C-alpha cells in the first residue's frame, strides 16, 4: 500500500484509484495470512471472520478473539482516514514553510489543482464513487479555505510554536526525521504495523509526542507477540526513555488483538520463535534494526 507524504499528500489516492491496486487490496482482505490468526472468507457476502490468537511462552493458544469484518465498512473507513491524513500532511508542510519564512502559495495551489485531476479519476469507478467524490470535494473545500486564511490567523508563528524544543515521551531527541522514516519503512516491511492504520506521519508524531495518550496517538502491532517483543527490545537502544515501564505508563501500545499492553503482558511475551519460518524472518528484521542502530550511533 502506497503511503502519502508531505511532498506527495495524495499518493494513497492515486494508488488506490488504480483498478489493479484496488483489486489486489480487496483480494488481500480475504486472503490475509498470519501465524497467529486464521480467517474464514465469505467473499460473495462481502465479509470475513477473523480468529486472532494469543500465545503463551510455549506457543500454545491461551485466548481467541473472533471478529467479523465487512470489506465495505473497512474500505470506507480507510479512505476517510486517508483523506484526513492528506490534509494533515499538507497542513504540516505549510507550517514548515512558515517556520522557514518561505511562501507556501505555490505548494498549496499545486495540490488544489492536483485534487481536480484526482477527481477526474473517479468517474469510471464501479464502486465507492459517491464516497470518493464526497471526500475529495470536502478536502478541496478545506484546502481552498486554508489558502484564503492569513498567516497571522493560522497562529503558526515561529515564536509561539517553535521557540521551545519538545521533549519526547519515549526519548527520541537523538533521532532525526530520516531515522524515524527508515524505522517506519522497516516496520512496514516486516508487518510490525499496518500502514493503513498507522501512516508515516502518524508514526513520527507518536514517537516524538510529549504525551501520546493526551495527543490521542496509539501504536497497534500488526504482528505476533514474538515479533512485537523483539521489536520493543531493539527500540530500547534507539529511544532513551522507552522501556516496559514507560510503555505501560503511556497507555498507547496495543497488541494485534487491540489489547492495551501493560507490564504483565510485556513480561510474559515469548521472546523466541519455535517456527523455522518465523525465526528466519525474525533474524532478518533484527539485522535491519541493528544496521539502523549502528548508523545512528556512529
């Protein structure tokens, strides 16, 4: 799934409006595979039944959660979320322009015109055409309104918003933006998180937030407990204040079954895989994380 960025805030929509990509996304919805879940697909009826398992240290199932998920509901929710992401990305980029004392008009007008071209792509849609049209129309109205607002009314002056350096809850001060982006890309590659749930911008906001709970930010794992706990243990080296204790205090980390992670959950998570396939993939993940750590510590 292609994620939008500040320089390309509508990349997700260009991607998903391609019929081939849409069909792949729909197929993946019904054909999801994971070592700690099972799925019953009812494609003709438009839904799936997902069985999510929690495993103990020996890899035995201790809990099963059953969820019925409808493709139409999921897809509508996803594109609504992505429309908000696109607007937030543009807003963040404008703040950067103002901070750098640069004009942002050309940037904003370019993307308003891009929206017009994007809306032309929905004319031939067989499904979700009204949904896309409504979202893109609303987004266009918001950008036009943003273009008409004077800088002073945006309340984004350097003195008010950038004079004091924020302190990250998890201690991300030594990490540059490029490091967090690389960490995000690794996390997506190994399905640690789902890019439909957590965008690159969400990821950066989460780890640089002064208080993710107050900011209503959360980190939901998309992997089994073995991968999750290894990932956390690796990140302890990168973040000066990330530990099982601060994760618990943050009230913002959730496992794949959407259960809030607490000290007891983290202490009891299995740290080693007994599956050869998992072990190989886990070693590959840890190697990429180690390489990133080495790069940052040089």
